[in-house]
C-alpha cells in the first residue's frame, strides 16, 4: 500500500477518513465494513462530538489510543528515538498514518496462532522443577506499516528450569507473563525495537527476582546478611538456595524476541540451519567468569564448573544467597521474521546437555515433514509439533540425560485460531 495523504478524495477499499457525509455513513452501515479512522490530534474536540454514529467500542479504543499516545511521545530516551517518535506523531497529525484493517499481511495474521507442542517430564530426578508456559495471543501491540497502523498479536512461550526446589519456577509460570503484560501497557503504536525490548525484559526479570528472593524493592535492605527490614521488604517466595532459569520467546508476524537468563536455550530452524537465539549463562563462559571474579566470587570445579562450588549457572531468578555474583539480567535478541523460518525450539538443559542444536532441529524437521494425522477408530494421533517434542524427550532420555526435561516446539509455518494453555 502506498502512503496516503489527507486529501478529501483519498480512499481505498479498506480505508476511509472521518467524514460527515450522511450518504457515506449510510453506505458504510449497509456494507457493514469497518472503515479506517484518521486520528487528527489538532481537532480532537471536534472529532469527539462527531462520533455518535460509531460504536461505543470503536470510540473507547480510539480514545484510549489517543490518550496513551499523548502521554508516551516523549517517554523513550535517546535523541534517535525522540526523532522517530516526533516524526511519527507528525505523520499521524498530518493524516498520513491511519488505522487499517484487513489490508495487510499483518492484519491477516491477527487471527493466526502458531501451532505448538510441549512435553515436560521428571526424567531421572526425584522432584519435578521444570515448568513450561504456552500462551498464544497473550497481548497485542500496534505496528505502523506503509502508513497504516495494525494491531499485531504477541504469542508467548517459556521454559523455566528450577533448581533447589520448584517454588521459583512455579512463581515465574504464574506471574511472569502478567508482569510482561503490565510492562507493555506503556508501549503503544511504535514498532518495538531491540532497545525497547531489552528494557522491558530487564524490568520483568528484575521484578521476578525481587519477588522470588524477597529482596527489598527500594534496595536499602538487600544485603544478604542484613536482618533489618523496611516498608518495601516482603516475604520470600522461595528459600535463599532456590532459583530458576528462564528462556522466553515472543512470536509475532514481524519478529522473534527471545530473553534468556540461565542455561535453558532457544534455537531457531531457518532454511535448514540451526540458529541459536540465546547463549547459555555458565560460570565457565569467559565474560561471565570475569564478571563473577570482579564481584568477589569464585568459580570452582565440582562435578562441573560452579559459582562458589554450588551453582552451575551464572545467572538466574532467585538464588538470594549468591545474588552478589549470580545476577538476573537477561540477554535479549530480536530477530526479524523470514519466509525461511521453520520452527522454534525452547528447552531446558535436560535436552541441550545431551542433544546438539543441529541434531534437535533435524529431528523436529523430520517429524514435521513426515508426520500425518490419520484417523484410527475415531481417534486422531498427536500433531507434528507434539510428536517432535516427544521424540526429542525420548532421545534425551536414551542419551543419558539425568535432569528434568522440558521442551516446547513452535511451528512457524502453520497456525490456527488462538487458544491459551498454561
């Protein structure tokens, strides 16, 4: 679609400007087509008076967007971000950017939800500490494309690998997506880039870390050995030796956003190649080792490299007793979507410790390429993504994995109507 300017004659099959002409209003009602509404900030009061012929839901939605937009034009930091926002605001005020519906591949994807399958097994451990979350369409953001603004859904997938107990991982399952949705409320129609996503994810991980560890929200009483408390202190969710890793993927028609803290991993299969979207946080990683030692910590080898001789990961949510060295800061990657994208694998180290990235992708590709759903005596077999997750679990067990195993496989080429699973 070419950029449209605010002229009386400008119109298209799926777009229309605010107009007082009764014949156009009657025609729109007869055809039952939701037309494009132009946001004209300079005439907000006049526009508000002319909305009686539109539905209440449309008015509330547009009012909310306009109010939030005014509050957030100058909310981002950095000169480049400010210039982009000012330019976007001028385009909206000038009638160049409009709300569109049904005129782009973005809006055609609004009802699309990627097919996913997950498996989580206790393996050879005595306690199950892994948790997975699958939430298609959990949130909506607004994206501008070719002078039109579209509502684009976010699909949420996560694997939490607890250690020392399941309290931290279970809390993340119950609360992380809620914290993320709260953080995203302050982000409106702007295309979200890597910088914004890093800030959003960092805030979410910090909130989870504070809540799980019972840390003081003001930071005054966060000394592990301190027994003093203030009004910002709260009860702990988990003991000081309990924590959880987290790998989270947000899938949209435009990009894949992955945030990782710990040694769970996200791997993308694109054009037949395995592409890791996260890096494991292990104490033996050179940059992590330098950071730990600079903070006064030590990495000892005891059945593998461990922080203080205890913990096998260098970043996690929780682990209050080692918080000076084991931070909760995530590493965030934003990957533009491609037609070559095949599927995404999220898994705990119960898989990755024994199955390489390329082998895991080859197994999933084989399952998705050859698996069918034949009917047998009125029953339907499991889907390709479910079969792929189960196959990876069996391979990990056969290769001697002695940990909990949790796997989520997301098919990026096939989808269905949104549904929510926790």
